[in-house]
């Protein structure tokens, strides 16, 4: 079953497309980063589902096959592999590696990150340490 059909069958509402549409100004759909679940290795423990950030919800759970499934790969934080680390059965991999992410990061203009940090600190003054 395709991810989108599974999403519909599970009654999961996808998050607003624009919430994770960009990574430091780069169109997220142009970035090859996201988990791949090997169904043969997946035991269905759900560690990846609960490890993934609550807002991102990259994973869902197929109750019929009792396996974790990737529902929203584009919601995966670029460079994050917490799900892979949490999987004790090595059922999660990524098609690309750290060097790929570093090469992308090298293309981000410094002023882009500066704008992002200023906006974040303005919206979250408790993050400022003086």
C-alpha cells in the first residue's frame, strides 16, 4: 500500500505542506533525506514512531502488518537520524549520509542562518543567555 493510501486508511491528516517545505531556504522536496524502513527487520516495537518529534510525525504504524511505516518523509528534519539510532534491530536506514548533508549545508548563505536565528530568538526570548 502506498504511503498516501495508508495515510488515508489510517485517517491521519498531513500537516500543512508549508510547515516543513524549506530547510534553510532550500526546497525540502529537493533534498534526498528521510528514513527507509526495512520491513523484514522491523519488529513493530514502535520506537521510531515515538522517537520522531511530535510535530514532524514522519512515521505511522500499520496495525495490519504490525510494522512502522514512513508516512511523511519530507517532514524528517534534514540530518536527523534519531529513529535510526533508536532502532535496536537496524531496520532503519537513510539513502544519503552525513557528507551529503554537509555539502548541502555549505550552500546555505550565512545571512539565511542569521535571519533564522534572529527570528527564533525574537520569538523565544527564553533561549537568550546573558
